[in-house]
């Protein structure tokens, strides 16, 4: 199964082509440039470099959040359009589910955490067993750092761009030891997204593009102002 995966949920955009268990190409860029201006050229470049036409792709994967509201909409709109135009299936994967698999051999509690701005963190707590099976043990959250530190109920490994902003504070306030994963693991990878999407699509679990929604984890400014 050949899958094209798109992630623009953080400042670091990532695109990948994965053929079953073989990653063909992955393009990741973490610079101050909007995803809107680089996503489509990135897809075109990736397809050209691999010599694969879009019609050969068997399905599409997209990270649905939580993350940047604008960033999520860019990848979602692109993935939905590609799915509708080609008639190929689409799988949406939560961004935190992708991020936690950057550390596949971790054991115990793992907390992927993204800077949600406004003094909050997008996060969830997962537990990994010795065989590498991952189970999420909390909801997808948008919470202040102090709330997250209270929810971590044992020694934990933390990763994500929130580490640079809140890591030391969380380490001080949490009742349990927190270890930080290496910096290169702090952003979602589209190749991991594709792997999770292949597992999902292979089981027959797919969503029609019109029904796939972003996972925001909190209300937007527009919604709050309207209320």
C-alpha cells in the first residue's frame, strides 16, 4: 500500500511517501515560512524525486491535531482534495498519536506535548509496554503546565516542542521524574503518520473526506468571542 502523508500541525511541516513497510521519501522543514506556501511545492518535489505519479498512490494520510489551527486546516484541505480528486481513501491520525511513536522502544509513561500558546499545552499521556504496544490513558488535552504536571502519575518520558518552552517548569512541578527525549524527536514525522495510516486503512477503517474533522482540543478564538 503506497501512502502519501501530510503533517502541518506544528511549525515543522512533514511530507512522506511510504510503500507498505518501506519509506521511499520524507521531506521535513522547520523554518519560519507558512505551510500554505510550501506544502504543494513540497508534494510536487517529493513525487518528482521518487518518480511516482499521484494516480499511483493508494491512499492519503493527514495529521488532524491538536496543533496550530491554521496549519491543521492547510493539510486537511489538501488531503481531502487529493482524496476526492483521485478517489483514493483517506486516514486521519491525531498528531499526538504520531508524535508518541517517535520513541517506539520507550517503556512506561510517555507524554507528547506541543506548545498550544496562551499559556497552555496540547498533550496526552500514553503507556508503552515492553513489547512496544502503546495505549493512551488520558484524553487529548489543552491544559496549563501545572495541570499537566498533576496528571503525570509516574516517571515519564516527554517529547514535543513544548519541552523547550515548559520542560524545566514541568520537571520542577511534577511529583515524578521527567526525562526529555532528544530534540530530533520533538516534531511529528510524516513517515510515522503513514505507518499508522497503513495500519488503519488495512483494517478497513477510513473516513470520507467530507466527514474528517480537525481535532482542535479547545475552542478557537472566534468561537470564544462568539460566546
